[in-house]
């Protein structure tokens, strides 16, 4: 859709399905000095601080019928997050931008000038963060596992839609523990979650060090505590302190470098919901175990104690992320490899249905999920729960991140 530059105020309203409108206006400076004032008004989306649909602005020459990339664009505040594909995400509110046409196209006939605004109304499956430039892009293409870029210099996250699922395990599930009371959980907001466990190279690009015991760029980072990831001050406050984290924690630095204040660890409910990917069973491939210790089905789902010598990354340790079968949402290593930190305090499950649970209000241990390379099959099930002190570090413990409204 086009907004033609003229002396009159021209408005473009871009509708989001079932949401308020994104309104874009383009007004030339008069007398003409080569600049165009552009105003973008974006509403909240499902209570989100960030408009999740990328908005793209570009110029257009009606005489030549060609696109004019907007290169010299200034804006009034830090509430716009520019992506590496010419798009930007806008915080909810009104944003004022200035396009200096005279700098970009000094010989342009301004009577033929227009501004084109488009919104991607289709949710892109993957969000990708370049950890060298910290630019962000969105794509529908899955990561290329033949290229380790997706495990090292890029952070890939997959969109998980809102929905309802069963958390915990049925009483007759082989390997079940008593702390897995089955109950229905509804998540009212979708979120992006890491396709892989956070790797050592990814951690190093954000933090400048590698704390892992078993080193390797494409292996999951370990020997990282909950306190390292979120911090011991503000970051220790979940759930009463919400998503606040310490500035020098891993998440604090990632938020600053990307200008996206919505990265965090998953709640225990988000983790299990993403792990299931809509499938029942002890494993997210839709299977139950055939044995509690050594199980061929677990051997296909992830690295655990009884497949440590299967040729995928050496003996008696974790291995390169993404070596085993993914779940239906394309997430890898939700079973085994390293156990993964979650936001919640470890506590008893509710016995009734809940919506957007945040875990216990206090406790001594934080939840970890998924089991690890040193565990038996029963401890790597989707419903298996663990807990560690927030300052605990282990070669068995890692994490993956979420990015959520």
C-alpha cells in the first residue's frame, strides 16, 4: 500500500487480524527541504511490549515504478528495533521518524514520490539472532544442520503457539515419579524458544568466556548457574520480581545487545508444553519407554547414559546439539544431553487446571528439566522434574532461552 507525499496529511492503516490498526502517516516538510516526516502508531498485541509483526517502510518512485530503499532514516527514541532485512519492530506507542530524501536521492522528482508500508501478517516460524552483529531476522526456513552457523554465531528460536496441554504424567507411565501430578495447563500467549540448547560458542559471544568442563563450540554450555544466567539481584526475584534480570548476567547482556527486553528462561510450563509439541507419551516423539534404564526409544531422542558411545560426539559426556531426532516443532535435545534450567522455584504441582502458571512463590531449588547425558531413560522423560540450588554449577546443567511477549 502506498502513501503519496503531498501537502495534505495522508494516512495508511494496516490492519492486523483481530487486532487494532497500525497507522502510518507520511508528510513532506513545507517549504520542501528534502525531508519527510513519518509517524508510525503501533498498538499492543496480546499485551506485548513489542509488536511481533515486522513493519517495513520503503520509498517508491511512481514515474519509474521502482522501489527506493530508505537509507537515511532517523527516529526520536530507542523504541524501534531495526532488523537486518530493512524491517523494524516497534514498541507499542507512537513513533516519529524522518526520512532525508535529499541525501538518499538528490535528483528525485518529488512529485512522483510515495512511501510504501507493509506488515508481515504471517507469523514467521523462526527468529534468528546474529550473535556477532546482534541483528535479528525472521524466516520460515528451518536451520541448516549441515552448517554449524546455527549452533555457533546464530541463535535460532522457534515460534510456539498458545494452547492447552497436560503437564505431568499419567499414573501408569513407566518410570513415573510421585512429583509429576498430572494437570491441565493453558498458556494464553505464544513464545519463541531456542531450537537448541545454548552452546558454548553462543555463550562466549555474549559473555566473553567459556565456563564449560567439556569444551566444544557446538556442545551445550554447562557449569553455568541460574545465578549466572539471570543474576543474584533482580534476577533472583522470579516470580514476584517478574522478568527483571541483572544487567551483567547472561540475559541482561543479551537484552542490551539485541535491544529486546524479553529474553528469559522458560517457565516450567512453557518448557514442558514446548517439549511435548502436541504429542502424548514419555518422549516427545510420541513414544513411551520400553525400559526405565536402557531404552532404544530414548537412544533415538537424545544423548543419555546408555548411548554415550554411539559415535555422536565421544564417550561419557554431552555431545553436539542437534544430533538426535527433533520433536514435531523442530526442537532438539529436549531429552538428555544437558538438563535445562527453568524459571520456577521447585514445588508441588497443583491438582487442578491452571492458566499461565509461574511456579511456587518461593523455595530453595530452581527447576531443571529434560535429564542429561549421565541419566537413565526414566530421568529423561518429558515429565521428569529436577531441582538445583540457584548457585549450583554442574557439567550436567545447561539451558535454552525463550523470547516472549
